[in-house]
C-alpha cells in the first residue's frame, strides 16, 4: 500500500477515492475518523488516500492530477466564499458556513 493523496478534509479524500475507484484503482481512506482529535494530533493527521496495489501508483497520481487545479493545488471547481473565506466544494452554490451565494 502507498499513500497517493493527503487530503485537507474527509470530503476531499472521498472525492479522490471515488475518482480512483471509478478508474478501476483499488484504494482506501486512512484517518477518516481523526477529525474529533484535531488539536491533539500532529498537523499531518488528516485523511489520506492510499492505493492498495503499488503497481497502480503512477496511474493513481495521473487521475489525481486531473482532479487538482495546477495553480492552487485544490480540487478543481472548489471555490472560496467572498464573505467568510471558507473553502466550498464545487457542488455547492451557497457557502455551507455562512450562506453567501457562490461568486459568479
């Protein structure tokens, strides 16, 4: 097994995991339940996506690179709220944190 993606959130990890699975790459998410211990764990204790078969690592990284915005390194389509600065998933039309509309 080899880690191919260190996620900022469980949602990011799940999106990457789903993309790998739909590409036929067997993967797993480690650390999915660590959010309850934030502040007590090291800063890299966020969810991560691991490929089961190391022979799939290069193909997995190619899939992940297609998902990431090359400039920001965040998943494509994500946006930042103009009101509170919260990072929101591409599927949201309003900020989940403050309810502001997605910028045009």
